[in-house]
C-alpha cells in the first residue's frame, strides 16, 4: 500500500515507517518538524536502504496538505502528528486543541475528498482516565480525561467514530497505546525529548549518561507491590509492528475498531530502574519524592483484542526496552542532530 504517515519523523512514526518498509509498503511522510528532525530521514535510509518521500508540511495548512494528496494516490493514512506533553497541555490548552483537533479535521476532510478510506490513529490509554481498574478493556469506552492532551485524544476518537457512521466505505483502527519506550536496535532512531524529560525511561536515560544526577521516584506509597506506580511498557518496535498489522487489517474491513496496544504486563518504577541497571551495567541513583499530581497507581492493558483481531503479541520484554533505550542514548546523547 502507499501510505501517508503524518508525524512520520517523530518517535513512534519513524519506527513505524521502518516496519512498513520492511513489509513492502511505500511511505510518504508529512511532518512540520516541530518535535523532530529531518535527519531522521537519513537514519531511516541507513536502516532500510529506502529514501522516503518527505513533505515539511503542517497538517493544519489545508492548501499545502491538499497538494500532497493531489500528488500522491494514497491507499491509507497513519496519523501520528500531534502534540503530546500532558503537563504542557494543561498550561496551553488551546494550542493542544488547535493542533490536535483542527489539524486532524483538515486531514480527515482531505481523506474523504480524495477517497482515502483507511486510517490508523494514535490514541492513548489516557482516554480511560482514572475511571476504570486495570486490566483496561476497550469495551470500557472512554473515562473522564484528566488533561487537555487526553481530551484531544478522546475527541479524535469520537470524530473518527462519527466519520465511520457517515461513510459506509470508511475503515479505521484507533490504537490506544500504553507506555511506548525503547528504540530501534540499530541505535539510529529513538527518543530524546527536548529539555528535561517528563517520562520515566527518557529521564532514566539522561541520568545514566550523566546529564541528570538522579531520578525522582514519584511516590512509594501507592497500593502496588512495592508502592511505586505500575505501567504497561511496550517496546516501540513492537508498537510499530502493531501499526503494520492494523493498517493491513483496515484494508480488509470497513467500520471503526478500537484496540489497546500494550504488553498486558505492569512494571513498577523500581522494577524499571532494576532492569535499566542490568541493561546498562550502571547504578541509577534515585530519591523517593512526592507523588506527581494526576498519576494513578496502576495502568495496564487487556491485550486480547489485539491478539484476536490483529494477531498482535509483543515479542520484546523490559530488558530489550532498557537495552535499546540505553544503546540509543549512548549513541545520541543530544537526540538525532
Ligand atoms: P513525537 O512528538 O515524537 O511525534 C509527533 C510528530 O508529529 C513530531 O515529529 C512532530 O513534529 C509532528 N507534528 C506535530 N504537530 C504537527 C502538525 N500540526 N503538522 C505536522 N506535523 C506535526 O511523538 P510520538 O511519541 O512519536 O507520538 C506519536 C503520536 O502517538 C502522537 O499523536 C502522540 O500523542 C501519540 N501517543 C504517544 C505516546 C507516547 O508515550 N509517546 C503515548 C500515547 C499516544
Ligand atoms: N515516574 C517517576 N519519575 C519520573 C517520571 C515518571 O517516578 O521522573 C513514574 C510515574 O509516576 C509513573 C511511571 O513512572 O508511575 C510512568 O510515568 P511516565 O511519565 O513515563 O508515563 P505515564 O504513564 O504517566 O504517561 C504515559 C504517557 C502519556 C499518556 C499516559 C497514559 O506519557 O502521554 O502514559 O497512556 F497519556
């Protein structure tokens, strides 16, 4: 298939482009480079041998995006482009709604206009909010979101469901990611957020390479096996492979389906620290600090639907996630420059 990948130079997008190419698909990337570098394109070429067509376009720019649709006869779209920092979304809600909702609407309008009927959308376990108990099942629907970022994901899900009701040929898979971590085993692509990382594994990576002197563990008094927060970490390469299965599945059916993408296993913060210490052979200094507002004790996926509908099961474990995160940060301490 010829696939438009919005946000394709970003963290999850770049890994997905590699896996799509490995499976013989043709990718065209659209990204405004707000949170990524065009150097990623060279890295993708190093890994796959393929030069991917790239447009530096903001998806909110309808005229520019329409040119991309006119020039290419797409079979499908995988939509990653968006802003993703939970804390920032609380401070700048309108930027988040404008980018993540208005941008998506422009994209969906053009998909309908150009009869591109297959979509995979990046949603998040955050749409479950704090309303349900893990393992989280798709059939629970959406809970009360706790920040504007989460709301943009919930609203996108609703928009896609409504497009599906109005267009009998439309086919979409909404993927609800749990906690994507790690990097491609080559160490050529991966994630190093700008500034001080908010998420656990990128933060640990910065500690391991000496950019930060210790990790703050946000609370050790949760009702979990060691008191620290439990999350469902998934290797980004496994997650990327789920997208290939999802877009191939969308090509065979019509209607809208929502699918969790996690491993189904929860790991505590202290367990992740241990796994990273083992993978890097380095001590990770940490201090127990206050709970982070908005955090919940435990979040992990029920993965039956992904397994049954897509035939998707994770292959890489927490050791691989830490080993590959470490390999990437060692090779790219300042990210992909
Ligand atoms: P990322 O920031 O690395 O990638 C997103 C890409 O989209 C970036 O390259 C950015 O430059 C681009 N972009 C943003 N706004 C754009 C616009 N208006 N027009 C064109 N390009 C634009 O993030 P990621 O971690 O790869 O996440 C990809 C998607 O998955 C996002 O939608 C994110 O919300 C979602 N998601 C991520 C996680 C996670 O933990 N990483 C979890 C759940 C869901
Ligand atoms: N944590 C620490 N110290 C840190 C960072 C995180 O102890 O410096 C803890 C958190 O308290 C939590 C766990 O590590 O228990 C994981 O935290 P992350 O920030 O890595 O991930 P979250 O589960 O909080 O958030 C992630 C994504 C969000 C998404 C959410 C739900 O970053 O985008 O999952 O899917 F909304």
